[in-house]
C-alpha cells in the first residue's frame, strides 16, 4: 500500500475541477501560506480563469460545491479573487495515519530500481583525516542510506588518493633517514619484510617534514617526482613501501570512519584506475576527440549553450603525466566494466564543479558511459568556524578530524553533566549524542551552502539540534515504557476525538512523511529530512505538553494516543537512521 498526502489531495481536487467542467490539471494543492485561514489551499481557479474566460471566484465556487461533499475535508471554502481554502477532517487524518502505520516503508512509492555508485570520502593516504573530510563523508553516507531506503542498489566507494606525489615525498624522506633499509639497496633481490619499517605516528611526522622540505629543496622535490614515477611504473621496492604505507593509513582511516558511522563497500583508489589511464588516452585519440595544445593532450568540451567559459579537459600534460581528470575517466571505465551502474554520484567540495563538468562531458562524448547513465555532482559548501572564518585550530592550523570529534564529545559530556548525575553518564551515550550533534549540525544545512560549525549550539539539547531530536525520541520511549500497554500492529486512531490544534499538527506532520522522503531522495537533499524531523519533534512536544497521555481515563483514547506517539517515534528513528546516527535508550 502506498500513501502520499499530496497525491491524495491532488486527486480529490482534480476530480472536483473535472466535475465542475474544468480541466483536472488545475487541481493542485499546496500547504496554505495563511495557516490562520486554512491548512491547505488550491490556486487553480486563478489559472483556469484565463483559459475559460470566467471570473476565478465563479470557478472556485463551483469546485468548492463538490469539495463540501467529500469526507476528506471538514471545511472547504473560497475567498476572492478565487483562492480555495481547505481543512482536513478528523476522519481523514485518523485513517491516513493508520494507513501509513501499516504500510511498508510508511507508504512510500518506490521508484524504478537502479544500481548506483556513490563516490565520497576521497582522503589522501598517508595524511591524517582533517575537518575538510567531514562533509563528504557525512553527506555521502546519508545520500547512500536514503537511496537504499528507496529500494536502489547502492555501492559506496571511498576513492582514496593513493597514487600521488605524497608517496614520492614520504619514501625519499624515509630514504634519507634510513638509507640502510633493504628497499633502497638496488642489488637486493629477496623478499621484502612483512612489517613496515615505520609506525603510524612516525609516518604522520614524516609526511609534513617531507612536504615542507620539498618547498625549499628543489633537488629533493625532483627526487620525489622521480620516486612517484617509479611507483606508477610499479618499481618493486617502491611498491613494497607503498603497500606498507597503505596498510597503516587505511587501517587508521577505517577506525575514524567507523567512529563517524560512515562505511564504504569499496576501498578503491586512484591506483585501481591506473591501468585504465592508457585506455582513456586511446579512446579519445581513436575517436578524434583530442588535440595537442602546447604539448598537452586535450579534449574540447565547451558547448554553445554554456553561460560561462568551460576550458578544455586536459588528458595528459606536456610531460605525459596524467591528471585527476584522467584518473577519474579511468575510474569511470573501470566502474562501467565491473558494475555497469545506472547512476554515479560524486560528493565533493563545490569548487570542483568545473572539474566534473569537464569529466562528465568527455565521458559522454567518448562513450565511456552510456547516454542514459546519469552522472551527478553534489557540491558542498565550506564548513567555517563559529566566527564565520575558515575552521582552524588555536595555533592556526587545519584541525584533525579526530580532534574535532573529541571536542564535540567533551562539549556534550559537559552539557549532560548539567542535566544528570555523573554516575548516570554513559560514554556510549555521550558518543551517540555527539555524533548526532555533528551530523545533524552539518546535514541540517543545504549542502551547497557554507555554514558555521558552532559546537556550543550543535551540542545543545534545545532548539534545532541533533540532541533535541534524540531527547524527543527518548521521551517518547519513556512514556511508552511507563504505559505498560502492548500496542497493536494495526493501530486504530478513530478513537481520537475533539482534535486539539496540537493533535491535528502532529497527525498532519506524520502523514507528510512520504511526500517529504520522496522529495528529499529525488533531490538528494538530507537537509529536508532534518527540517522534517525538527517539525515532527516540535509537533510531538506540543502535543505532549497539551495532552495528559498516561492520565487519559478513556482507555481506547489512551491507547490511541500511545499508538500515535509510537508511530512518531518509529518515523523519527527511520529518519535519523537515514541521516546516519541513532538514539540511546535513555538520556
């Protein structure tokens, strides 16, 4: 069973317009922009007036005559010049919520099944994860969960930066520090050690030292480039050291992503696509798409409809080196061959928009992907500090991601100490609430917009925050536990009567779930889920303060109240799962 409030209301209004002698296309319903006058409205009579050359109020009057006979509305009226105002009946609200409660996925209409790959994460190996890696991980994970909820097969790929200059820098710095290692003996022919000749902490110290040195020592930088070339041409010793670096770094990254409850099905990187780079070059050359410009191999991708300049896509630099565009195209070839996805979504900083415009156009022109394959870029804005400036540590550097998580956990711990006795505090609860604070704080903003990461506000238990959502859920669970009533799998809300405004608002918000989730998934917009659960939490809390749920003497009504808030809790739980966090049993 599927349920869509918008579809139901549009169907009723369309039928009324048709019965009144007008085109049903005018029967579109929206939430009223004057909630003091109506819950929903239809402005179709205004548009129909132009086609039928009748006053809009005359059309609205005829349509309303049919609506007054419909059980879905307790009130249907019109006001000049021709607005139709609607208020849902108690019976419609109760039956709609009951239908939603027993429907699979709450009545969401599942779209045609697709296989989708989401490319998110993208950290460079051998460098600690920093706050710049937060948004891609959080947004990508949420989008993946949303699409899976809609029945799609979704594969998350971290797409590691594991084939670049940082390895040349690290290995050459290591060579200067430890020239005695067998990896630097050109005459060594035996097996290389299974254990890395460095620890993770040493590796984290080596890279910044090598990076700083390369900016002042041209000879060292030249050696690093040469070592990178050796890696990309699979020199045995260089490859052995690369594998050690990879093993230590990836293990550390897995732990931090687990801490964020972010998971990838594929841990591929640029190295995985390396064998396909020559295929990219051959493809664009054989199809006559490329040309040489200043020694570089390029493909022109500008189109007449472009409103801004779109530069050519560089496939190979003048020295023959591949670029990110080339490896991304190689990755596309690999993905199409191995997975044949219907859609590929990239989640990166919005400043990479031009990069993906170029890559997508080459992929389509060269037939690397099928014409019907969807290529989508979700570009996100910058996460700034509380002062609106780029987020920095006190010393002015870029903050490591693990330190940011710990700071939020400390803030949550302090706020929880103000509310509870120390012995009641659970570290697991602190971690869950902190993760909600981080993810909700980020996802509640439209992805493309910059936002300020305010730890104090995000960790608050009041207002539009993750902890507030969790506290609402825990409150509902507590009420249900105290009731001692075993609830039905098929709730009956018709025992409810005398609908107070807060009860009406709770029911209306609940039955708006299906429309919201379909829209959020279609537009790949987690912030719409955040907006919805904040409204639902507010609706429940208003209802809770207005209604003595457990003290209600009418047993049927009390049970209906409990079934209603249980539905609200289940919907909230579903939504926070899609956002990538969960609620503790108590707070």
